[in-house]
C-alpha cells in the first residue's frame, strides 16, 4: 500500500472543503490558488485516500424547529458492567446502528461511552433508552444530560501545521 503524503495545498483544500463542500471545482481552485484541473485531481486523490469520508449538508435545527419541533438532544454517559473488548465492541456496534445516535465516543477515564442522541421528544428518548440501554443486561449505569441550548456546532478537524 502506497503511503499518502499531503502538502500545504492539500491542507488548504481540505480546510476549504470543511468550510463549504458545495464549492464548485472552479471556486475551490480559485480559493486555494491552483488551476481547476489540478484541484480536481488533488481532491479526487484525497477522496480516494479516505481523507474525505463524505460530504453532507448541515441543517439548521433552529429553522427546522418551526416545521418539525425542536426535538430533544441528550449527551448520555454509559458505563458497562463488563468492559472486555468483546463487550465494548458489541455495545458500540448496536448503538451506532440506531439513527437517533448522532455521535458515539469510547472514553476514559469515567464512563465507557459518551453518546450524543437526538430524538423528537421525551417519550422517544424513553423508547431509545429501553431499546439501547435497558434491554442490554451489560449496561450498569446511564446518566443523561439534556441540552437546553446549542451554542456551537462545528464538525471539523483542525488542520494547523
């Protein structure tokens, strides 16, 4: 397998795409000060190498709230009774398949997992907790923190070199 190396131009491309992945190739090339064909080739190489996993649209929860309701976001600490590699992997495999789970982190020290979940309302959270936590005899402790305000959400990787 060929080792991937990236340079300052690649870093600029990745940073620009994190800011706005909807830029046309022409606009992206102008922003990074390279030719459009070079830009296209480099972005393809970065995608093929897996540095760009996917491109998504970030929706405005505040604007959608008028149509769909605010919903409920919770940060949930999960401690398992048994923390062997197999038990950790089994729990993780189950929760990442659930659409309500937006993010899943294994953490240390403290709880075994931190989840960010988003559901329509409290009954939906109860259903999620029964589905993911209560039905698993290996879950020892669940501690949920409910969001009252999202002050910042910026899913990006810092690329400072």
